[in-house]
């Protein structure tokens, strides 16, 4: 049983109608396939070895192109993964640089104001020992500094 009759029987069973082989033959002919009569005539003549060889060569060429394309796609996917990894590393480095730049900016602003930088997180007033709030001073000393009393 050929593919056409198998497809025809399956469609007939699914549709609950008589065998639609004429419709299938027409659809296959429109898609570029040979008609049943043409295939039977070809087989009766002993086949067309040149046409079969040509089709086999085309299939082999398409198979090689597909293999090459799959290799290219695989290589591209690998390169894309490597680029994504490098971008992720660059982003992490940029974030670290941003933190360092913010620290440098704070140090530069403190140097301009004459306020010492805070290294240990404690108030810069001798013997205070409280956590700093801003400009290297605790809340009480910062308020004094703002008023100009420190």
C-alpha cells in the first residue's frame, strides 16, 4: 500500500466520506509530485535512472548544506554564550568601578570641605566613639558643625 492510498484511507476514515484519492492526487500534483499514472508509466518503462540519480544527488547536496548550516548555528550559539558571559563580567566590573567612583567622590568632597574622611565609621571628634551620621561626625557633632560651633 503506497503513501497516497494510506493517506487517502486515513482521510476517508477521519472525514467519514468515501476515499478522497482524487483530491489527494490533485494536491500532490499541485505540490510538484508526479501523478500515479506517471509513476506507473515510469516504472513500466524500467524507471528513469537519470532522474533518480539527479534526485539522489540533490538530496545529498541538501543534506550537506543542512549539516554545514547546523555547524554554523552551533558555532554561533557558542559565540553568543561567550559574548553573554563577557558582558556579564563587564557589567560586574562596571558596578565595582561605580562604587569606587562614589567613594572617591565622597573623599574628594570631604577634602574640599576640610572634613576628614571616615574610614572606621565612627565620629571623627576625639573620644566620641559614636557612629558617624554625615561628614565624618555623629548626629550631635554634625549638628554642631552645621551651626558652625565645631
